[in-house]
């Protein structure tokens, strides 16, 4: 296995873990966040 293939597998595993976590959060409270509002809030919080 090449290092590139290995790195792609690691990134895929990380992405799958984040998606799984998001699905669990949604199942727990059923709330979807508006992308624009969330990103705007994060920008204000971290970049201003």
C-alpha cells in the first residue's frame, strides 16, 4: 500500500467518524443547524 493510499484511508476514516458523530447528535435532539448562520457565528467568534 502506498503512503498516498494510506493517507486517503485515514482521511476517509476521519470523515466517517465526524459524520457518525453528527448523525448521533441529530438523533439525540433532532435539530438541524442553518449552515449560513452557523458559519457566520463561527467567523464572528474566531476571526473578528
